[in-house]
């Protein structure tokens, strides 16, 4: 830790206010270049605590920057992890109020729902599949609070990895019913395919992102609770959207899920 408790609380308040008021801000490391990983996750934890104190419910977690396409797009080299609360959830086929966001983008993802607690260290794909109840298609709407979507890894971790909204739906499958490496994903915007991918784009296998998350939490004395919904990370680059756009994700053998920006 290089930041004081007070600074962490202030930065959490600042970033959450930016989120709630749809205002952008320079990345945190501009003013706090010595910020370390504990500071970054400490700020993220403080944002979660603020939401929980106002009655939000923690429903899951997310991995981000888990594909080369995403790492290249954002010019960073390693995955990051964040939280999902019920406020972020959009019903299948539902609408997103674009004015509540700064510069939203959508990502095609595979979501996991766990039936058992997952605990690192040493968590691997096999353990993830054994603990998974089902997998299903998900669209994540990311909305970095940082100006022009420009950040470094510590800044984006503090900003809860740009989490804003998500929708899951389509056909839920038991993990043994599908080869998550070769499964195809087609993201459509207004009826046109705008990004194409396969599950293996995410760390070779989307379950590897969940294992990485469990191992990351273990270093902080935490685990992934049974029942959690986890987004494994965008399989392609993220696509910018605006009011009026309709977005649909089709995943091979898993149906489709969609949302509309109004
Ligand atoms: C960070 C969040 C990335 C993903 O799926 O890769 C993410 C960002 O690109 O703003 O959620
Ligand atoms: Mg994502």
C-alpha cells in the first residue's frame, strides 16, 4: 500500500461518482503514479462497499483483458478482475439507458455459474469445470470512467475494470455438453456481424480465466462463492455503441442474447 486509507476512500468516492453521473476523469495514476496493486484493488473494494451499503447485492465477478484481441486493443499485458452487482444486470432483450453511460462498448463473453465454491491456489480448468453448474452467453457493456477509454492496469482495476452493465441469456449448457475452446461467437450490431471469435481466444479456454480469478482471490484470502455468475472476458475487441443500437450475441449451440441502447 502506498496510499492512505483516506486517499483510497476519496478515490473510490470520486470514481463511483463519475460512474453514477456519467462523467469521465483522467486516469488515477496521473496523480498517483506510485499506486500499487493493493491500492488499486483496495479502491475497487471500497467502491463495492459503497454500493453494498446502499443496498446493492454482490452477484458475481468478472475477468477482463483475457484475450489477445482485448489486450491489444487496450495496450495492456495481463488480465484484471472486478465485481458484478445486481444494479449492472439488464434483463435479456432489455434496454440500456445510454445517457447513464459515458462511452459504452459491448463485448461477447461466456458466463459461468458455479454450483460449488472455487478456491485457489492451484485452481485449474478441471476444477473450474467440476464446480460449474452451467455456462451461457453474455454481453458485457463496459464503460471506462477514464477519459477517451485510456488507462493503465492499476487505474482500470481501481475503476472496477470498466464494469457497467451486462446481460446473460440464451441456452444454458452443462459444461460437459460443449467444447468451450471451439465454440463460435458472433456479435451483431443492428443485424450486421461486427466481431467474430471462438472460446479459445480467452486464454486458450474460457475456464482458464475463472481459474486465474480463483488463484488471484486466493492471494487475498478470498474464494469464489457457490452460485456466483462470472464473466470470463471478451473473446474479441470491444465494439462502441450508441443510442439506437441493437446488439445481439449468438453463440454456437447456446442460442442468443440481446439488448438495445436507447
Ligand atoms: C477493461 C475491461 C475489459 C474484458 O472483457 O476484457 C473487459 C476495459 O477494456 O475497459 O471487461
Ligand atoms: Mg468484459
